[in-house]
């Protein structure tokens, strides 16, 4: 459908009426900045001087009521709505690939409750996560959600992509931290999930919207757990002879205690890390972990850790590396420390049981390295459960094609090859970066007929298909 | 668009980096994706790839308060301010700068300053008895127009300390606003050169800059743009600390609980966070605000308030909330435009540092 004459102005006026004129923009500059997120393809596209995907209008509502008005207008005119938090997503989830409205959530950033009685804070989902952390820290508490993008991304973005932080092994993923949410459905209805998550009043509505990537509605507010600061956070690094013994040690440890952070590196990453620590190149599998909480309990856990790891021949490398890493854990993601264009790269994170995780590593490595000899493959395993672990594997191509279409083709081929290798060995499309437009195509390959559950929800909640088209494979 | 090799490096790195958006005071209040360093870098990088430099891009370029919070927190050490100023210079030369910028520049050209002429009898009376020349020159800068009570208090403090000092009868505009608005354009440089000549003609040994805006431009742009001053430049708080430590001034501590807003030019550009604190602690009980010192969140001070008072009002209102949550009743400022900005927000009593100190002299 094409809008004729003054019809676009009419819609714009309605949106201005809903959110205030100053919170509605058709400035070319605003469209351009909402056309490039952290997705490699969108960056490459801009780098090659190609026009980014542009919305027709950007709206910045202040609360659920305004979001509701926007969605009602969008539904009436059947205009696509793409929710944009911080644009820090890596899967192109926030890109307005069908034009229409970009709904930027960052004005919905108010912290409305800090409840130390029930240990949660309530905030608008447009809050930048570091602001939530600072707010909690000022009051002596912590969010314990420390993704490397906490400075750039919003609470809503982390919920929408099922994000994860570095102390997840003890405190969980974002979906473990959420008590309750306010969501605006595509038809404009404002709903609340349920007052608490652990109930038997049917399925947990939180978990329908967490991970839905803006395809089923807009999450406008959330109650998130807060935690007391640990009396002690203690780091220790170890070198194992290989990944197999490190996995065996790690999974045994998790039957006894829960480190907060646990990071195991493959041989390629180990060699360079160990060189930095002990000054010489050593092969093996490097692990850095942290124990935290009350001092007395950490002391007991330390003994269990040393006893367990000794059984697997782990070499103790002390605490210095971990302490330094903790201070600089976000520094690695700033330009100059992080891969960037002109390189092509991607993080193909997956998660699987202990029976499968090492198989996945070798399968992905082989698939990427044999099919794409120009690609380097490195991996670490940084989120651990009692039943399995997450693989954070990266491919890097130093000299990708200059032609944007060719670069896009190569990028997608590597992604499909890598993720298919994970799927074939019991993995999933993604662990914590989400699906977006990048991996939508592979959702059906993972879910098969189970995909109809999500498609059914989509049809029922968003019959006009206005919410974030082309994302999540919906 | 004109840009240097260093600008290019910075733009190439900032354009896809979202890591400092959380400290941008403008982004915090507008919620706009365009208000952070990466957005501006992305736009300029597109212009350098053939996209037209449009008027609304120039608008975005002027929506930055040049507060330097992004620079301070950048782990890699990139500074987005120089390319922002060069983009302003380009916007002006290409005739696409916002109308309000051109109007402001016209006003500055016409009146020699962005501020209205000073008409304050109390200040005039304090200045009347001062010599024309002295080893110490108190440079009032925008304090005289924006916050005359701070200028009056500053003069009284120096008199009380027995300092022989001069204040120029016809003080030139220090040029900070022009440098912010135009970047290193030749017109701005000429204004700085002319001001330097006038100030040097006083033949003073020490210039005490009351406004951090003047201190910053004297210590940075005057040197970098080849308009050196033949005197040592000191900020007002640093100079008062010297007087206090030498015994020329004494303060009584009344135990009053106050909080302090660090002006970005003083804290980040000149790295001066301790001098005002030492003085405040000598007079009362200082309760620090959320994000303070070099990490302070701007309250909308500086040049941006001259052309986007709406943004300044929002930044001031958000910062006032931080001040309120300290539990203090008074917020002390060490910068005239911070004082004016915070007074536009409802909340605590806003007091210039000079006034606070004068009240506590003994
Ligand atoms: C340097 C860097 C490091 C990273 N490290 C990590 C990490 O350690 N852990 C991790 O989990 N991720 C990491 N990421 C990825 C990224 O931060 C996450 O994917 C995050 O969830 C994106 O949030 P955002 O606010 O930036 O969302 P956007 O990119 O704006 O949007 C992402 C998706 O969420 C949807 N969305 C956003 N807000 C809402 C809402 N309120 N309601 C409904 N849908 C919404 C959008 O439509 C889109 O589909 C990293 C990214 C960067 C740039
Ligand atoms: S200044 Fe540093 S943190 Fe900010 S955008 Fe540039 S590179 Fe990123
Ligand atoms: S200088 Fe200040 S206002 Fe400008 S982008 Fe950086 S943080 Fe934002």
C-alpha cells in the first residue's frame, strides 16, 4: 500500500498527538542513525556507503499508554513497527527493514521502585543497563547482570534477546532475573504478566515475551531482581591439558558449588592468553573462574575447588589474571581492543548439554575452517549450568570482499554453515544474542513443527503482522 | 567536509561503537539515538562516503554539549569533540547550520559577546575602587552577566584576603562560546587574538579566571591557536585555596550539608575537582552526588544553554534530582552557567561557590 498526497502527514500528526511533537522525528539524521545497529551487515553496509534501512518516522514514547496509542495507530494503518532499544543487538533485530515506524524506547527509562524488602527494582525498559547498575550500587546492591554491552543496551533489549552477563553461572540469565513485566500487545492492550514468576497459574507469560524480540509486543516495564553485594569476589585461573579434562572438572565442580563466573578457552585462545600471563606459549585449556559471596562460605568453596580441579591435573595460575580481567572486562569491547570493520566477524554462540558441547565445538570449528579457509575460528565457554554449557565461538575474516553484496553472501554462508553444525549436534540457533534477521531462516530448522507454537502466538497477537517484520523467523 | 587524520581515526572507531552513550547528558534527557558520539560519527562517516551533509545532520552536531563525558570514559582514549567542532565549522561554511546558531553568532558579532551588557550597581560599586593594573587580574568572564552575585562575592573575597588585583574596565569576551560554536575557524581565532592582545596589555602576572569557561579557553585554545597570554592562568577555586592555605583567608565550618556540581570544563577539561571540594569541606559538610568529579553528569552548562535552552532545562532538571537525593538543602556550583541552569530547575537552593565561601569567612 502506498500513501498518497497528505496521508503520511495525517499519520505523522496522529503519532505526534500520541507522543508529543518533539518526540516524533522524520529527520533524515534520525533515520540514518536508526539504520545502523551492532549487526555486522548493517555496519558493513554503511561502511560501503550504501543507504541504511530507513524508517519513515521515529517515535519515542514515554510510557505504556503512549506505546499503546502508537500501536493502535500502526495497526489501523498496517504500518510496520520496529522496537529499538540501544541498537546494541548483533542480529539486526532493531533494524527497520520494512520501513514504517521505529519505536525507540529510551525515554521509558524511569526507575519506579527499588524494593529491598522483596529484592527487586522496577524500571522502564528503555533504561540503559549501566544506569540500573549504578542506581543499585548507590544503594549498596547490584543487578548481577554484567553483559559486555551494559553501557550500550537497554533492559528491554536484554529481555527481548534473552541476554546474559559474565556472572550468570551463579545468578542466571536475564530471564532468571525477571519477576514481572508490563507489555503492550500489538493491538494496544496493556497487560501485566503475573505478580511473581513461580506459580502454577498456567504457563509463565514472562517467558513468552522474553526472547520475542519485539515481534509480539513492546515490553515497557519490568521488575528485576537485585542482589546484595558479595563480601568477597575471588578469582582463580587454571590450565588444563585439554578441553575434555577441563569440561570434566567443570561439570563435577558444578555438582558441588556454583562459581559466579566461569570461562574456559579453547587451545587457540589459550595460547595467547597464557603467553600474557606466564610469558611463554603453552598449549592446553585455560579456565578463569570466580567464587563469591560471604567470606566464610567462599573459603569452604575454595577448598572444594582446589580438591576437585587437582583430580583433573589442573595447574593453578593464581588470582592476578582474574582480578585484572574483572577490571577490564568491558575494555575488551571498545574499539581498538575489539574486532571491527574492515574485518568480517561473528559470534555464533550456542548452548548444549555436556554430552554435546565439545562435539559442537569440534563440528563448528571443522565446518568453518574447512569450508572457509580464510576464516579464523576461536572459542570459549563462558556460561555453565549443571547440565551443560554455552559455547561463545567466533569467526574472523581479515580481508572480506569489498563488494557489499559479495561480503553479505560470504557472511551469511559462514553463519549458516556454523550454526547448522551446532544444530546437527544438539545445539540451538543461539545462546544469548538472539535471532533477529540474521538467523530467522534457521529457526524452522531448529524447531521443525514446534515452530507453529510461535507462529500461532504471532498470528493471534499480531494478525496484521506489524511487529518487527522479518525477525525471529516469524 | 574538512577533517584531520586524527578525526578520521576517531570517526572510524566511534561510528559503530555504542559504549559511551550511557554518559551522554543530552542522550539521557532526550532519549534520542542521535544524541551520542557514535551517532554523530556515523553521520559524518556517511557524509564522507558521499551522503549529503544536511541541515538536520548539522542540527545533531549542535545537539552536543561538548561536555567531554564520552571522552573521559572512552577506554581506548578516543575524543569525539574535535571532529564535532570540525563538523560545526563545516556546517557554517556550507550554510547549513541551524538558524539559531547563525542568530547567536550575529549577536556575538554585534555585541562582542553572547551575553547582555552588565548592569549591576552592586558589582559596579565593588569594581569602582579597583586599580587599572595589578599583578593579579581577576577575569570575570560570563560571571558578570550570568551570575553577578558570584562576581560580587569573588571581588569581596579577594579584597578580604588583601589581594591587590585589577578587573578590566572593558573586559573582552574570552571567546569560549565562539570556539564551541565555530570550532577552530579563522574568525574565532581572530577574536581570541584580539582578546589576548587586550588582556596582555594589562601587563599582569597572574590571571584568575572566575568562570571555568574562560579558564578553559585561556589554557587550551589560546595556546593551541597561537594567541598566548603573557601571564599564568589560575582558576578561581585554585587561587582561593592558595590564599586560604597561606592564611590570607579563613573559613568557619558551620556543618551545613551541601552538595557540589562539578562543571565539566573545570572537572574534565582542567582536571580540577579537589580545589572546590577542599574549600567546601572547610565550610560545611559535603555530600557527594551520584556521578561526581570527572564523571559528573552535566547540568546543561556551557554554550549549549545559549542556543538550546530547552535541552539545558532538561539536563538541569535531571541533575537536580541527583542533587535532591543526596539529602542536602543546597547545591554549590563553581560556574556561572551551571548556577543559572540549575536555578531553572525546581529543587534545592543553588549557591555559587564564591557566595558560599564569603558567607563562611571569618
Ligand atoms: C559491545 C557489545 C557486547 C555485547 N555483549 C553481550 C553480552 O555480554 N551479553 C549479551 O547478552 N549480549 C551482548 N551483546 C548484544 C546486545 O547487547 C544484546 O543483544 C542486547 O540485548 C541488545 O539490547 P539493545 O537495547 O541494544 O537492543 P536493540 O539492538 O535495540 O534491539 C534488540 C532487539 O530487541 C527488541 N527490543 C528492544 N527493546 C524492546 C522492548 N522494550 N520490547 C520488545 N522488544 C524490544 C528489538 O526490536 C530488537 O529485536 C553485546 C553487544 C555489544 C554491542
Ligand atoms: S569515544 Fe570511545 S566509547 Fe565513545 S563512541 Fe568513540 S570509541 Fe566508542
Ligand atoms: S561531549 Fe557530552 S554531550 Fe557531547 S556526545 Fe559526548 S557525552 Fe554527549
